[in-house]
C-alpha cells in the first residue's frame, strides 16, 4: 500500500481543528461553544452500541480522537523527513 502524503496532509488541514477528546466513551467532541452563559458541546462523531456486541466504541472513539489533524500532520512531517534522510 502506498501512502499519499499530499492527500493526507490536505485532508488533515481541511479537517476540524482540535482539541478533540472523548466524553462518555461513545462521543468524540472537538470544541466548546458558549452562548448566553450556557456551554454547549458539539459531538463530531456519535456512536451507539445498539446491536453491536463486539464493537469497542470507547476504544474506537479514543483512537479517532487521538488521530486528529495535528497528530496526522506531525506524523507526515516525520515521515517526509525520514524519507528525505533515507534518500540523501
């Protein structure tokens, strides 16, 4: 499998910026909005466990939150640096 670094970088740059985190195990959140003194949290991804016995939603949500645009960009930077060093 070939990794299209440029495509991944474009996708990471276009995605919603951090801070991403998991709340209540099944929801991934990215930001807090404050309106009229009330905090409103907006889930980016919502998962349910209806009829899904073998799916670990909390682990999946944690992984997705950790693979946020900043993390992907950092990995791509390191990959590109390693490839340049290898090829020089």
